[in-house]
């Protein structure tokens, strides 16, 4: 497996004799270590990795600029471009970060802007130098007329070895000198523990680097370097690094004279095999008739094999179901949640008194009618939206929510990067949080989704809910009820949920055939 659409330019500057810096460095070692990590970990072919400074240990300004132009000319909107720099860094007379080539410095911000404005869909800028942690990116707002998932993973990520007021250092007591940051970063790229479903994500890499740096700082307290991470990416960037074969969960469907088993889900616990079944009645029935049909369904489903994972199959294969929950309606519209009846069967070894507690027991079946069924069905039919109109309304609101959410995430990362303290973050985040609340309320009040796009609308609401949750952790009212570490952990967890739900949404849009590219 190779990621042929990923290209990299690695620059390692070691020889500074032309400008008489205080000492030479080991940029040649760093680029070799990182090159191997990109190949082994991210599956980037060596032919796509260009290195400056490996043999000569010298990288002059003109040759660097010319090479950069050549590499950028080769990329297009579907490519990912990785740039890495290892060498001296400093602060210029205006207080901004600079990077030193062998013969002269270059502005960090100007360099970052070159990548941010390039045609590549995804740009990842990695800087290992003293005082590297400053810079900014352009806003990456969604176009209201397109699906959000069209822009997933597009934009720029910047990762730097330390904050603006800190220095980078090298690993102590090693035979081949390598910088701490490059060593940790390479370890993250090649870590099998960060791979999920065949992919490794940049957010996970950044968290791994941050935690590893904290460990190093505690071990060597004389030099503190705090990695920097900021981005204008929508969602996250993932690299496909190994084959993944998900468990192929079997679906069960059957049609009988009186009913259709529409769906069966395995919801087993550690000690009990349980099924949940949605069933369509083919004709009107009263509670007694549904109880009788429930017995027929139990006899059918008690022995079927439906599992949600390989582990579940190993545990329960060949064993009868202990409990079956049944939900009854009259068509597919009802299968979205408005059931005329719900019934339960539990074998005699189970606590029937508990499982039948709110139901009437008829012939070993606990059953209950939904007295609000007709009213809810009428409401659903009258308030179901036109499919195309709902897609348009949902898309417009979701894109605006994602823009507000990304603005909040950007401010959160600036806070983590020590650009301002927590109180200032809360103040700066206030407008974004208010906008998120307004948009989430509007989205929650859209009409009911037609059944054919109900999963899509549910996933859109999951993304919206993730963004809404982000606005809560630093809300002035909730703020005082959480510790600083808890607030950060919750926010980072919600960002991860948001990115995962965006992936699920993109997969659903592909399944539906939406135009997202």
C-alpha cells in the first residue's frame, strides 16, 4: 500500500558556517529519520519525498526557493503536501519567528502563507526549530452552496516543536543526534496504536506528540519545549496506512403472511443474548392479535444469527436468544420511531416481572399499545418536509454551524498554544458560542425528514450536536463547575466526536449519491 497522492519536501539545515551561527546542527539526521517515518508509517513512497541538506548539510536560500517552486508546481487540488524544516530558528527585530537557512533567514509566516495559498487540497507544515511557534492561517469558511463534506480535510495544518519563547533541543546520550521533536513526531507517524480502522489521523498524531513532550519536560526540567498545533482544516486529515476489513454484520429481513421483520439488531449484554426487532404489520390488529403474532416472531428470531461484531458472534453463536424486544408499526414511516405497539418476550429464567413491568402479559408476551400513535402519525405526515427543500435548508444551516464551530476550535487551539489565557479565551469565544446556539436552535426546528434521507439528517444533527456541545464547556455559567483539565479534556473529546461524525456523514452522502466532490 502506498499513498501516491502525498508528496513531501524535507529540509534539514546543518551547516551554518556562512552566517556564523553559534553552532552547526544535525538537520541531516533529522530529515533521514523523518523520511523513514513518512515512508514506513504514512506509506508515502520514497520517490515522492524530496530532501534538501542530507548530503551537503547546506541549504542556501536560492536553491530552497527554486526547489519549493518546483515541488509546488507538481501538486493539484487532490494532493496532500507535507513540508518539514529542521534547523535554527529565531526572532526578528519585529518580534516574529524566522527560520535560518545556511546563508540567510526566512520569515516563518511568509513560508506558512506560501503553503496556505497553494493549490494542494491539504498542506501539512512541520517545523523543528527554536522559537518556531508563531504564525497564522487564513479563514477556511464553507461555501453555503456546497456540501460540507466536499471540503473535509482541505486546508492547512501547522505543527511546530515549541512556543515562540522556547527553544528546541536534541535527545541526550544518543549515538546519532536527533532532535527531541523530530524523534517524537516520527514515533507518532509509525505508531500502530494510533491506527484506527486502517487510518491514522493528524489530530491523534498531534495529541501523541503533546503527551510525549510533557513526559520529556518532566524528565528534563532544565529545558521546556511545548509543541504547537493549529489548523484551518475542516474535520481532520487521515492517512490510509493498512488494510482494514470491518466485520460484515448480517442483516435479517423476512416477509410473512401477517408481518414483515424489517430489521433485527443484536443488543446483547455480557450475560444475556438480546435482540431488538422492528416489525411491519400487514393489516390492522388489536393488542391480542399482536401478542399472538409476537409469539410467531419469537419462534422465528430465537434461533437466527445476527451479530454486531466478531467478538459478539464468538460469544453468542449457536445460543438461543434470552430476550426479544419487538416494535410494531404499519409501514416504513413508523419504522423511524413511531410504533403502534411494543412487545417483549423473556424466557422463564429472566426476570419477567421487570421486563413486563409496564405491559400487559398475554400468552407469555408482555405487550403495550401506544395510545399516542395515531396523533403522532398524523403529526409526522403533516410535518414531513419536501426532500429537496430539507436538504437545502439543512445544508445551509450545517455549513454555517461548521464555520462557527471551526472558529471556536481555532480560538481553543490558540488558547492551548498560550496565545492568551483561559479567561481571554472565554471572552473571545463568546460570539462564536452565541452564534452556535442560534444556529443549533434553528436546525433543531426543521421539519421532519422523509424516510429515505432520515439517516442523513440524523447524522447532520449529530455533527450539529457535537458543535453545540463544544460551546458548553467554556460557557460562563458552566465554567465554574469544571476544573481546567476537565474542560480541556471534554473539549478535545468533543472535537474528536465532531471529526468522526463528519466522516460518517461523508460516507452516508456517498451512499446516497450526493454530489460531494
